């Protein structure tokens, strides 16, 4: 029991620090690209698209490795070592490269942001979900600490950005150093099920997944529904800040709104497991998609900073529901030993694949149609995909670990 608690608090602390650093670098990422680096909306869309492309390649690799190594801490140690360099990379290298050559800078930055933060966060979530099954604790409350870490960082990010944008990046480096100390201090048994023989994961298993129609139905939901969350958020800070007389004032207010949204999200992490258990994993995914579609469309119908802030806060309902429901859906409809490759390839990989194209399309749409019409079109597309997923996704059932 004491061992379970030590592991729980260690991984929770790692979650907090990881997302603290993630938010320090990413919560005002689009503002940094537009105001500090000087990119247009279209150029910012290119950067996000390349980030998504690198994440796309990294996620299935993470998933395959995690299913092979089990609960060994290698991935978490490598993540911490990489992110220690966030401060010098963003403040001394990345911005200069983007000004010199947009494509080259996007690729180099995409390697760091995609592998370290975006794909890294998905790998951490998948690893932690497996860890929760072995050490008998709920994944939702553990992931809650990640949301609290993001909220704590986002609360200060706007003010720090106004003083000096580089301060946020160096804060991320400090968080990564603490991550490394935390994960090195805890002992985790590498075997997922000691004493139980589990069929090893092979490339043949990966190939068989690609032949399953249920796998592609999950991909359909990921591409058409869950992807919209990131598309909405990518340039939201820039739009929100533009509604204020002073851009710096808008950044400070956004920091508070973002922190409030993540605090609400953390609270929802406690309720999400019970709600998913009551509704079922499929119905929970559909409900989250419906709320997302309505929220995005409402952002396009009515403008103003207060209304947009409320729509941002409404995100707190969707993400915990999706995160908890997707793991339950995978565990109930597919083999548990393939959970990492399913989550990182079937769900996250497909979402990033769609972002490669749609980030650039949305960036062009913002320049041509404006944010309001773009949000309205995006929300309508999500609604259509969500209603189609209601017919495609499987109802809840149980599947074997082996």
C-alpha cells in the first residue's frame, strides 16, 4: 500500500511539473510567434502544421516503445533531459531560426516541441494509465495534477510574458530539472503483470490493427472531433488579445482565463471517471464532441472578450471526459497490452495527421474569413463528424489482457 502511494505521488508530481513547463512554453506560443518573432497568421499556421507533423511521427514510435518496455522509466527520464534545454532553445535558437528561414525553423522547432511536449504529453498519459492499473490508483486524479500544473504556470505566464517572454522558457527548464529528480527518486517495477505471462508486442500486432474496421472508426472520431480542440486553441490567444486596447493587457487577462479553465478542468478530472462509468465510454466521447461543437460555434456567433472567455472556460468539461473515456473505450474494445500503440497511434497520431493540413487551412481561413466565421465553420464540421461517430463507434464491452 505504501509503495502504491509513493508511486502515485511521484507520477502526480511528474505530471504537475511536466504540464507546468508545457504551459510555460505553449500557453502563449501563438502570441510569441506573432508578436515576438513577427509571424503572420498564415506563417503561424505553418509552424503549428510542422509541429503536428513531427508529433505525428513521434507518437506511434512512443507507443510501440512503451508497449515493448512496459513500465520501465526510460521515456520519462529522456523527456526530462530533453526539456531541460527549453530555456536556451526558445530564447537563443528557435526565434532566430524562424526569422532566418520559416521552414527550417519550423522543422527544428517541431522536433523539440513535437517530441518533447506534444507527443511527450501523450506518452506520459499512456504510461501513467498503465501505471495506475498496476499500482491500483485512478488515472483521472493523477492526470488532474497535470491540469493543476498547467493552471499554476498559465496564471503567471501572461505577466511574465509582458516582462520578458524568455522568462517562461527558463521556468520550463527548471521544471524539467525537477522532473528528472522526481522520477529518479522512485522505484517502479518494470513488469506490467508480475507472474503473468503476457504475449509480447510485435510489428505483426501493429499490422493487424490496421486491418480492423473498429480501429479506423476510432481514427474517424479522432480526426473529425478531438482534433478540433487543438485547432480552436492554436491561435485563440492571439484573437483574444486582439480584442483589447493593449495587447499586453489582453495577454495578462488570457493568462488568468487560461488558468481558470485548467483549474476547472482539474476539478472535472475527479468527476469524469464517475460520469464515464455512468454514461459509458462511447456515449461520453459523443457528449464531449457535442459540447465541443456547440462551444466552437458559439465562439463564432458572438464576439467580445467576456463571451470568448466563457467559451474557453467551457473546455474544462470536454478534455477530462475525452481523456478518461478514450482509455476506457480502448481497454473495453481492444487488447490491453496494445493500449499505448492504440492511444498514441490510433487516437493521437490520427489527430496530429489531420492537424498537419488543417492548421495551415485554419491559418489561411483566419486571414481570409476572420476568426468568427472560421470558428463557425469548424464547429459545424465537428458536429457532423460527431453525429456520424454515434453510428460508427462500438458500444461498451470487455476485452482480454492477452
